[in-house]
C-alpha cells in the first residue's frame, strides 16, 4: 500500500552552478563562475592596496593569496583565458605594492616579493 505523501514527485531545480565548500562548481566544470568570483575578491583586495600601501606594508600580496590558493588543485586546470585574468590582477597588485609604473615588467616584482605567478604555481602542482 502506497502512502500519498510518498508517491508525490519532486521536481529537481536546474542550476548553472552550485557552491560547495566555497568553490563554485558549474555544470561543465569550466570553473568560469568560480574564477569570476575569485577575480571579484582579488579586485576588491587590490583596490585597497593603493590606499593602504603607505601605512600598512610594502607587499599586500598575502591579502590575495588566500583567494588564489583555496581549492587551486581543483580549479587550477581551467581555461588559460580565465587564469590569465587572475595573473593580470596579481601583476597589478604587485605594481601597486612596490610603487611601480603600470607598464613595468612584473618579473622582478615577483622575485622581490618571493612569490610565484599563478601559472608557475600550477606547473608545480600539476607536473
């Protein structure tokens, strides 16, 4: 005998992505939504650097490192064009932190800060 409550059908809700443990997982595993979320977080932090760099510290990168590294082993194999957006924000933050010109090469800044660009971190993880 079937109970009326048990025989009801539930419709599943369709979503483009879900948030699981702070990582946005989309239906195609392209990581676009998650990287866009990380970019927003990094942009906000990067926007504070010009205002705080005189008072706080020279290298504001640790403020951004949390967003860059969380779940990197999962979303780090995303499309290169998505990851390049993050690399540009890394360079921008370092240029702000070290009072560099906007068109100066960032390689020396990465060396001075003792950090690796995102693409080199990914090479270390996935090689």
